[in-house]
């Protein structure tokens, strides 16, 4: 055990631990903020699979603390466990960063990976290592910080946990602002892509820094040897009690006051009493996962909701995955306000606002947050374009010729001037779309469109004279992902053209044809048209309009009277109009719920836990977070809702029901003082003269806080 040096009344070693925690949380939350969009846009998974894998990963991160606590308690001790699993963690972050390098398998340099399974496999290996690392060190770091304080430093120790909590939220806040900014940068060796390698690489570097900083403080830490696995002792005692009760199930044996009393034949009364305290609290944990099921959807469903909204809030422009920072900002603001203002005011009003009442209010607030999310979703749905159903097709006509054109559909005709399009996509049942004819006032003939339209898709009918047309399948059956903007080019020249736009290339667009869509973040974009069809004196560099969020445009390239090029813009999908600021109320309600639920829950667990079993309850608390994420997987997998707002209402209703159940359970809970009960045991043992022989009385308290 090293001698601890002091600074301002605090052990110097805790500064290394706080910096380590800041860097580690930056690493974890920075990586986590990108995951759903990375799954969807790089790996090409749909919303449901992306959400399922995201919540599986989060669940794993909260299951592995049990493993970390076992390793630290019974084998390596806290210091060696933190160092060993931090190395695993850093490797995992590096692997997921490598998995996002497009050029790793893009051998033909076309901008798309040639072997997507390689990227998927590397991503899953990286996430598994991260889950083991972050979960494994979670129950150890804060407890290791608590170990650094001497007797009589309770005030400093309490303040350390406040600083530790702020370090967590500071790291989370900065990372969820910075990594999305890095993601929207363009990078790549052969083709420019969204810069996921950099966005994942910075958290990987911060995790390496966290490890180095932690190891640098090694000589100053107080390190305790593993004290034996208290979780193992608890499990064995419970197992023996159940087995012994089963053996003596006949009526010949008298009943005992509590089912754990059946362990008295083998285990000491102090241990049995301590386990009774723990099981009482664990019973109250049963409804808690439902809160976490809603809370952790900030990073999945709420981020996806933000992609269908407009990110311009005043002069600021916010990316969809940056909205998660609202939670971290509000936590830093709300924790001191709730502690210093709200709770004292409630106390002055004479209301006995117990821990369990606070947790019930937290659940209710989280439920209301999802009601607000559903209302916002209804408003978003009103603005979303209607896309074709399974047996429908949608057609838009774009006249790229120099004459007026009339197109005859079953039951409807549209006349278009030169360089114009129909106002909207027209929807037809595939079996009723019997014929489409093209005519022009200056031409006597009528041309029938011969094309096999694909069901469930949008199509654009390009016409340039009565006998010449081309049908193009749009390939956009939803709003562009992650709030980006789709742009395609139509070439009306007689020669091929190649367009370069913000690092992306539309290669060899043939005459009277359309390119595929490519996607760009908001703002003005520069582009260059390369063709041999214009004189060297003509301009070939152009600028797009100022792009918003979630729109799609067709840019038509044509030659004007002076022989130079002109580009005309047509809107295919309007930009998002519902502002992301409307998500702030749901984030506010959820954050208030978190402050009164999560922080209070920890305080309650600690106040009701015996001194040497705080690690047991810590593992149980983290387990509720894991189960919450599993609930999301089950609900999202079992019910495919036609409307997203319906899923939000379902989750809100489930938590409201659970909230009522928890309130009833809390009503019958009797608060205890474990210290008094343990002191009574000490006094009884002294009277019996066996205090020193008790194997449990010498165990040092293990203080672990889930931050």
C-alpha cells in the first residue's frame, strides 16, 4: 500500500482518477453517439436492426460490471483490473475505428466497401471488447477513488464523488458535441466519405490517454489486496437457504420467520441479516429496468427522430446526433438546482419527500417525456412526404425538352412547359396504371410509354420530345438519412458529363439520363461539370442553393443560347420543417426524471445496504440498466408499428403502469439503518466474547458508485 500524498486536503492520486474518468467517459459516449448512424449509413442496416444492435451493446456494457466486480474482488484487485480491462477497452476502440475505414476493402475505388462482412465482423469484435472494458472497470474506478481517502476525510470523499460525477458529464458533453462534427467531415484515400474513422479514432485516442494517465499515478495510489468474493458468499448462502428449505418442505418441520433463516445451520447470523437487507432492496429493483428502457432510447429512437427535423436553431446549426448533448448540459445544470433549491423548497412545504417517492416521480417524468416525444412525432409525420405502398407506384414528369409536353395517365393528363416538372409525385395502383401516352401540340403523333414500373418505388419520367423519353427509378423511398440532402444530376447534352461535388463524383452521366442520388450535409456546395461539349471560355464551376436538412433535388444541366452551360434546380423532397428545438422539452423531462431517479436510487441503495455488500447492490443496480435495454429489444422486435408515435405511447404507458406498481411496493417498504443493526451484532458478539472470531466483521467496506 502506497503512502498517499495530499493537495488542498485531497489525496493527489484522485486527480489522476478524475482525469482518467473524464477521458474514459469522453471515449465511451463519443463512440456511442455515432453508433446508430454508423450502423445505418455505413453498414447499411435498417432502423430496427440498428436500434436492436445498439441496445444489445448497451445491455452488454451493463452486464459486464458483474464480471469486473468478480475479477476485482476475488482475483486481481481494483488497480490491476482497471489497467487490464482498460487495455482491452483501448484495443476495442481502435478496432471499431479501423472497421469504419471505407478504403479497407474498397479495392475498385468506387466509394463503397467491396466486402461489407469484414467491416461488420470488425465492428462486432470492437464493440464486444469495448463492452467488456467499459463494463468491467465501471464498478471499480469510483470505488478505487473512494479507497484513496483516510479516516476522517468523509467531507472530501463526498466532494470527490461530486467532482467525479461532473467529470463523467463533462466528458460526455464534450464528446457528444465533438464527435458528430468530426463525422460530417469528408475524408478518404480514394474517395471522400463521412469521416467515421476520425470520429471513432478520437475516442480511441482519449481512451489511450485515460489509461496512460491512470498508470502514471500508480506510485501514489493506496492499493488493497482482494478481500475475497463477497458476491460469491451471498450466492452460496442464498443457494444453501433454498436447498435447505426444499429438503425440509414437509409440515413436520416448523416454519421460520424468513426464508433466509434456513441458512442458519451453516452461515452466521450477521451474514444472513446482511443478505436480508440486500434482498429487500433487490426486490424493489424489479420494476426499475422499465425506466432505463425509456432513458436509453435517447441514443437510438430519439436520434432517428432528429434526422427528420430541421437543425437550424437561430444562428446555430445542430447535427441530429448532437441533440444528445442536451441531456448532458441539463444534468450539469439540474443536479445542483434540484439539490440546492427544489428539495429544500419541498422540505419547507412540510412534504416528506422520501427517496422512493423521488424515484416514483422520476419514473412519471420519464413517461411524460415519451408522451411529448409522441406529440412531436405526430407533428413531424404531418410534414413527411407520402411514399408509395407495396402495390403502388409514384410518378413525376420532368420535361427537359424545348417544347410543351402533355402526358396522359389513366383518368388524368398533365401539360408541362419546357424545363418544368409536375408539382408532386402522382400515386397509382400498379394494376390500374394501364397506359401512359406522350403528345405535343406541335407534333401529331402520340407515343406510348413502355416500361415495367417497380411496385413500391418512385419513378421520374424524363421527356424531351413526343417520341423520346426515359423512365428513371428514383431509389428514394424515405427521407434522406441522418438529415442529409440527396442530389442527382440530369444531363440534357448530347455528350457524357462527369460532376464533382464536395469530394463526391457523379461519373459519366450519359446523354438524356439521370445519375443516382448522392448525399450531403447542410450548407452551400461547390461543384464542377467536366465535359468536352462547351468552349474553354465557359464557366464549369457552380454553386448549389443553401441546403437545409432532409431534402432531395434534381439538377438539370442544359446548354443555353451562348453555348455555355446552365443548371436548373428541381425539388424532389422538401426539406424538414419541424425544428429540432421541439425535442428540448422531452429531453428536459427525461433529464429531470434521471436526476430524481438515478441519483436518488444510488443514495437509497447505499443507505439501505450493509457496509460490506455495497458491491452486491452496485452489480444489481447496473443489471437493471442491462435489463432495460433488453426490454427495448423485445418490444422493438415484437411489434412493428406503422407509426413511430404509437411505439412512444406504448413505452410511456408501460412505464406509467410500472410507476404505479413501484409506488405501491414503496408504500410497504420499511426504511432501516444497517449501521445500527451491525452495531447491535458487534455488541452482542462482544458480550459473547467472539467478536474477533467472526470472519465477516473484519471485511472493509467497499464503496462503489454508478456514475
